[in-house]
C-alpha cells in the first residue's frame, strides 16, 4: 500500500507499507521509517477452516438502538472451542450457566431494563412501519434524551417510543402520521399527541412542516388514482404553496382537497367520501378546503 511519507535519508516519498509487520519502509534505500502503521484492513476472525469462508466480523457495529450501544460482551451459542471441536457435556453445562448469568447482568440497573424494553418495542415498530436505520438511530437518540430528562417516568414506554418515532419521521421527511403510528403501536392517538407535544417542548426540538406533496402521493396511492391525476394535483399544490394558501392548514386535509379538485379536472370518478377515507379526514374537511382552494385559485 503506497503512502506519502518522505524518507529522512534519501528525501524521497517512495514508501511502501507492510500490513503484516506494521512497518513503513522506504522503497529507495530500505529505511524503516515507522513501525507503527495504522491497520486499515477489515478485521475478520476465523478459528477453523470452515469459518474462513464465512468472514464474520469480530463484533456488531455500535448502535444507539441497543441498551448497551453494542459495546457489551456476549457469550456465543456455538458450543465449540477455539479449535472448532464440540464441548463436552460438563463444559457445555458450565457455559450455559455462564451464558445465562451474562445475559442477566447486561441489564442490572433500572435504566438498562427500561432501555431494553423500549428498544424491543422500537424493533417491533420498525418492522411494522418499514422504517430505515437512520430513523431508528434518531428515535433511539430522542428516547435517550427523554429518559435523561426524566420524561419517561409516569408515562408508558410505548407512548414515548411512538412519539420519538413520529418526531424522527418528521425530521427525516418520512410520511408517517400520528394516526398510522398510533394504530400500529396500539396507542390512543390523544395520548400519543400529548406525549409528542411534551417531548417537543421539553427537549426544545425544531420540527419541520410536513411536505404536502408527500401527502398527495400517499393519499393518491391509497385511493388508486391515476398518474395523470396525481401529476396535476402536484402542480396545483405547487401553486397553492407558492401563494401561501397552505399556511396553517392540515397537510392531509389539504392534499385530499387538492386531489379531489384534480379528479374533477381530469374526469376521474372519485367522491369526497373516497378521498376523505384515503386521507383519514372527514368529508366536511375536504369540502371546506375544496371551496376555499377553488375561490382562492380563481382570484389568483
């Protein structure tokens, strides 16, 4: 591996690094410039010939979504020694007992037990909502901050985790509503909204506004609308956002009214009830927003 270190004897920068010995050697005169080269290769472990092709890493990556951040030691369940031979019965019994005590000592404080239960709930929400790893890491960070401030005490762990998930989704621009998360997490929407407002206030979070264009895509997919209607609705939403009509209005209700207006323009047969059910709002909301949009767009 080539480096850019200059030799002190021949004043040339032609050096080579030996990864086995950790030495940086001058290619011209052979001087050992340093014997402490930094190892940059992947760290693999292999104890038997069968494990050579597995190329498993020496440890799991660090993650905030684990109660110990992935830094604790775990006794494996292979029941084999360093040579690959199976353990005898007495040693296997001893290892099972050590493994059980090792698992128990991983959560020896109330904080560790709380984090273990919270991140177990987070894994369940991740699978059901289809969340990405960055959102999970952001959620774990928010939950840890809430626990440090004592905001979890007196509230259910599931509600605080769900509120942290909603905040992380809002910050990353992922289209997930309070109603969706409450339904998946088996939590009342009112309790989830209350916990969300508490976290935002106490942690001094700056939550960005929901993008109405993403709401249009979500509602259009649920209502099985055509691509033509969806594109025209996006164009209308651009005009609505540019004119400032969308300020202070619910993004889902606004997206539903824009889609209903687009359906009327393209001739696609959808009632206000169909659009309202897909958006999770009432028909009255769609009707009032539609009348307001139509009048405002005609004036502009």
